[in-house]
C-alpha cells in the first residue's frame, strides 16, 4: 500500500484552509480600519487643540495686543465668541504642531472656528496626519 494523501483529502484540507481565511481576513481588515479611524480622530483632536492654543495666543492673551487676531469676534450675553479659520500650515509655521503630511498635495488643510468651537478638516477631505502618516 502506498503512503500519501488522496486527492479528496487534499481538497478537504484546502477547503478548510479557505473557510478559515474567509472568516479571519474580514475581521482582520475591520480591526485595521478601526485602528486607522481611531488614529485619525486622535490626530484631528490634536490639530483642534493646537488651533485652540493659537486662538488663545493671538486673540485672548493680554500679551497679544500688538498682533492682529485673524478671527471675527462677537459678543453674545457677555460671552466672547470667535469665528474664522486658520490653515494647518500656519499652525506648523508658528510651532503649534510639528508637521503636516497631506496625501493629496492639492488639498488645503484648515481648522474652522464657529463660535469658538474648532473643527479640523481638509478642503478635499483627504487624510492628513501630524507625523507623516
């Protein structure tokens, strides 16, 4: 009698391996996508915090009286609100963040303030990071 595997046994093993891959690969991709999404949220928060510091330094600080505030100031019920936008490159130039890498060089990153609430985004909604993603 010959030793070895029959064709049926090989096909069963290949089918089991394929079934395992069908189960494992989608869940692995989902985990990786979730990690990228979380990284993006953290980096957006980092840029928004840097923009808040920029607002504090250039508009709210008593030491900034000789610099021009780039935001529109409104007062409602005694509360001061700022609106406007600042580019990510401005935050880099003023050392609020180290660097910005944008995958599509035609995109312009900026942080928009509406009633002193900053939202970081890119004009063409591309991915950016603060550490050369």
